[in-house]
DNA sequence: GTCTCCGGAGTGAACGTTCAATCAAGAATA
DNA sequence: TATTCTTGATTGAACGTTCACTCCGGAGAC
């Protein structure tokens, strides 16, 4: 029972991810999600309160996955530069390998959904440990060691991840090629932007 | 007559820009745009074939404005680094001063609209001279002079403008402060990412 | 039988778009 | 000048469609 419960829920989530990535939030009716998932439209509402809640759930799950990805490969004993290079490569690689998740994330982040979400995360009471703390720590450690420019963490974040997102996008949409060497050089450039 | 013709069209464009920036494409019905513009809903369809056409028109006008902005301040006699610094500052400043246009652009670019638009621009037959050619030339000149890393122009573009967009966003949403000095340092960092 | 889970036709609301009616401002007429 | 005619921009109620969401009948487990 629990098995099939999760199976349907997972099917709905997977279908929604794929369809929204391609057609956008408003180009994918719940009926389409249900059909692709092989369930009735009503079944969606057994697992999610509303379409919005489904979308938030997708985002939450994606964030969890990425956080895990970072934590798995993170080795605090590496030199800072190595840690940054690895971090950048892991994230860029993940998005290249999971284009649907990237395109979903992009649409989410730049929509009113994502803005509200981000605003809450920054100005809300952060009781729980969000994964960004690792990044924040990483930047602060770099500043303390005087290997990273002394700037607000948010700006350093933009300098390092802004290009990664942009390059991932170009790659996923087929506008550029990206071999391993070029990925390395790209992340190097991101590092050059934040290093002292 | 011509006067009032343009006035209404302008009013519709301005209202749409403002409302879409705040509420998103699907959060702003045509009725809302008409009301804010002080016209009947039907009037919109005298000036634009459909809501989609209105949105494309908004994007086109915005692109034109930004292209003009760049051309106005562009001085080919400046050293490359100076040209890049100026370019970055001008664009960042423009977005900070025109948050609605930035938020509209962001939503457009990352939606299925923008993807189709970009795809056409890259793979379509580019008969007309699009303003990006100046950027392309700028990057190529930098590579030829051996002051910029030798990478595909699209990647250099991402490295330089990715962070600018990201920082503009954070600033507009009120997540960071940005004084003149910090803007300069930010654009410096963008330059560091692409320079040799 | 009882209970839980599921499906998909059905519902009402909201939306983009249309169109017959309206109105104002010349042009034509006298 | 006063009056009528013509034109075309403007309007907003109405239309048809689409969509998120509901609800009830049935299937299956026990």
C-alpha cells in the first residue's frame, strides 16, 4: 500500500517535472500531468493540495537533491580553490545531465513563485539549517584566508554561480558545446571572478 | 489624431510592462492591462493582434532601448578593458534604475517565449544587424589582442553578463545594497573572469 | 459488509478574444 | 453658419474555451 502510494506520487512528480520543464507552468494543465503519470486528474489532489503545492514540492525536492549532491562531494580538507572548482563542476555537470530539472528550476526561480520563495528564505526566520550555509561558510572562509575578494556573500554568490547557470542554459538549449576541458576552463573563470 | 493613436498604444505598453513585471504573464489578464491604461479591453486588440504579440512587442522595444544605450556610450578608441567596464556599468545601472523592465526581461527570457525567441535569433537566418554583433566583435577583438581568454563567445558572454544579471536581480529584489564603489568592484570581477 | 483508494466526468470561474453599438470629429451639403 | 452624413476609433458585455478543482460511484483489500 505504502509502495503504490509512493509510486503514484513519484509518477506525478516526475511527469510534472518533465512537462513543466518543456511547456512552462501555464502550458501544462493538471490533466496533462495526470495523463502522463497514468493516473486520474483527481488523484493528483490526493497527494497535493493544489497545483501550486505540487510545484512547490517539486522545487523543494530538487533543492534537497542538489544540497545532497554538494554535501556528498564536499571535502573540508581540500584547499579552497579545489573545493570551489569541484563545487562548480559538480553543479554544472548535474544540470547538463538533468536538463529538465534545470529548466524547471530556471522557470521557478524567475517567476513570482521563486521570488516569494527567495524573499522568505532571506528575510524569513531561518530556523532550519539550509544548505546555503555551506556556501556562505565557504565564501567567508575564503575572505578570512584572503584568497577571495572581500565583498558581500550575495555578490560573490552571483559572481560564481551566475555564469554557471548561464552556461548550463546555453548548453542545454543546444547553443554551445561543452567538453570536459571547456567545463574546467569555465569554472576556472568563475573562480577568477571571486579570487583575490 | 496620430498623437492620440500613439498615446493609447504607449499607455497599453507601459501598463503591461509594469503589471507583468510585478504579477507575471499569467497573473495579468488583458482586462487588468486595459484598466490600468484607461482604455477598453477591446482597444488592446486594435494595436496588437493578441496578448502574445503585445508581449513580444514589449520585448522588442526593450531590446531596442538597451541596444541604443550601449551604442550611445560605446567609444571604440577606449582600451578594451575600459570599454568592458563601461559596458557592464551602463547595463547594471540601467537595470537598477528600471526595475520593471528588468523583471519583465527576466520573466520573458526564462519562459518558453524567450527560449523560442533566442533559438530563432541564433539558428534563424540573421539578415539584419543585431546589436549583439557589437558584443561579439568586442569579445573577438579581446581574443585577438590576447587580453581575453580564448573561449567561445557565448561562454565569454555568460561569464561577463551572467553575474551582472544576477547582481541586478538581487539588488532589485532588495536582497543587497549596491553603492557606486561596489558596482565598480563587481564589474571588475566580471572582467577578471574573462581576461587572460 | 466495510473501508480505503482511485478515476474521470462534471463544475464553476477566469481568461483571451470578438463584435455590435456608440461616439466624436471632420466632410459635405445647403 | 447650421445641419446632416460618413468614417473609424473605442467600448465592454458576451462568447467560447480552458483550466483547476470536486465529487460520487466503483474497484479492491480484508
